[in-house]
C-alpha cells in the first residue's frame, strides 16, 4: 500500500491467541492467553445503565475469586467522550458490561494494541457482546477453562487528506467510517476511488464504509448486505443516493479506497464507529484501508450468531418447515 493509505490487513490473526479450534467458525481459533493463563482482567462497565451498576460488583467478585488481578473502569461512556486510550501491556482479558457501543469503545481504547475482549450484553441488540446477562457466569467459566473462541474482527483505518497533504492522525473503526452531510440541509457530492481508479460519483446524504462486523449496523439500515463477520471484506453503502442505480458494493479487504468530497455547500461530517471525528470540506478526502491487525473478540462455542440475527432482526419463517416439491 502506498504511504498515503492505511496499511493492509495482516494475513495472520495477531499476537494474542493461537492454535486451531475444532468446530470453530471460519476465521476463529481457541483462545489462549499470551502468558499461558489469565492473570489480569480489566472490567469496563457502562455505569449509566442501572442493571450494569447492579452487576459490576458480582462480576468483579467472580473474577477475583478466580485468582486474577481485577481493575474496574466504572464509566465506559466517560472513556468514549474523552477519547482516551488504555495501556494494554499488562491486561490479558477485557470484560465489557454494556451493549455493542461499549464493546466498540473498548476496541477504540485498545486500538493500538488489541486485547482479547468479551462482552456481557446489557444493550438492546448485542451483535458484538456475545454473553447474555442470564448466562454470564457460565460463559466466563468457559473463558477461564480454555474453551472460549477468539474471532479476529477486521478493522478499518482512515486518514484525512486536505489540500493534497495527508494528516498524520490515523482513525480506527471496527464497525464503520461514515462520511455524511450530517445536519446540512442539502445533499453533497462524493467520489469513490479504489487504488487510484474512479469507481463512481454519488450525490447522496453520504457513504458508509463498513467492515463485516459493521454490516449489521448503520450499513444495514441504509440497505447494505449482511456479511459473515469472519469474512475479510469492505462494504460501501450510499445513504439516500439521488440515483436509484447506486447500490452497495462489497470489496476486497486489500482495497485502497478514497472518498473525496467533490461538492458540498456545508461542512461534511466524518464519524468513526459513531463518534464525530472531523469536519470535511469540498476538496478534502478520506483514505481508507484495512488495519494491519484485526481485533480479537471472544465468544463461547455454544454461541449461535445466526440465532441472534434471527432474534434481533425478527426474521420470519420456521426452520422446521418442510419444502414441498
């Protein structure tokens, strides 16, 4: 990849966790802590949820009883607002009490050095937090007994180019990067390029560039496809495009993308995993590519992502229905 673009995805799964897992989903492996055992756990809690406040003490006691060092961050929302990063050198496992937004905040906090993370779902959807509140103890027992599975989730890196100069700051997303008109009253015009070749121009409310993990988030609401999170791919979904022929695109994970603002009467918003990062103007561009290392999310073998999709999206039909010739 050229110097002006984020680095491509690594072929391996990162430093933490190794060894194939029999029966694991494609792209998954059995979780093995870097030091051979879990010795230090960071507990991140969405303290604004009353149910989380009630559960923090129980989860902390459970972890302490396992003989590990436990550090508690009681307000993951404050961490999100501050944009702060957490040093993960001495952390073997992150346990998140909250919804998908809390898991995304954890991924942002450890973006420079990803740490295996498992979420206990106190949210409404819970595509990223794989443990249900009613079964968190059994789930964490599986983690400590070595039966957990690590799923390496692809991430995106984004950089801004203004007046031909690429800014040094690199933004990382596990779900999506959104370039949109925000609260401006009129559509903007965007141009999508891949590896220096023009793909198309769009007059639309914006473009969503998502990972497979993010395909069930904003991209899905805008009409994008659902991707298996184990895939390596990028999805570009237009938001309310003026031309009906403008459809979502699924691209190779090594693609080097550029989204340029070619005409906008008002500033354009750049959001990364739901967080406002910058304002863009006509002539500015966002450079996108796969991050060099994926993010290790943990789950348990009994977790069924397709069941969760059926439940969360309200898919109709019964699996036991017989198809007649």
